[in-house]
C-alpha cells in the first residue's frame, strides 16, 4: 500500500518583481501553513519521504511544516522537476519514486496538484487551495499505479476557521 500526501505551497506574494520561482510567501500564507501543519501533524504516517519543488514558496512552506511537524530539514529532497503546473509532469515524478518508499509527501503547485487529485483521487476537488493538504492511499505496492486511489483527507486553511 502506498500513501501520497500532496501539499500546495502557501499563499505567495506578487508584490515584488521577481521571477516566478523566486516568489516568497505572504504573511497570511505563513500563518496558513503553520495552521495546516499543526492540524495535520497526527495525520502523517510514521515514516515518509519528502519531495519539494525548488521554488521559494514551496520550500518555505516545507520549512514551516518541518518546524511544526518535527521532521529534519535535511530530509527534504528538493526536485526541480516538481516545479511544474502540469499533471502529466507531476505524475511522472511521483511514478519515479522507488517502491521501497511507502509514504511520500510532495510540496508542489497548482494546477498540477488539483488535476492529479481529480485524476487519481476518489473525491473530486474544485481546487487544492494554497496551503491545502490532500492524502490519497493507493492499493498498490508500486508507485507506477494506474488505478484511482482512495482520498483520505482534503483540508484547506478555510476548513480550520
């Protein structure tokens, strides 16, 4: 059995004229990331691998989760290929995960996350919100799955207010 946790970066700022990959988080984004991380702490599997887009907003979100959940910063595996907005590319990265890993946490971007959740999850979502958290379980011993999984959790910061 494989469990995939998808976390969208928290709300990012468009106020500073920087490249998209270099955009940081807003104050509200930082607050929302802390809130979601604290709420999902007990929902995380006991062991997992963490993969993160190299974008500043996703890495900042992952660092906030590390601070609140307690996973070591050096356990975050940054992957340039996760800096994608396309479901097909996200799927390719996930399916490249070694089968020895049973639980994978990915910090990534929309529309890739929402499209992936709708393609492979059992619960359709209109949008994975910023700082959104989705857990999908697959009845498979292989990350090269072809069937839908079971959506276990869909959570957004608005759900906690």
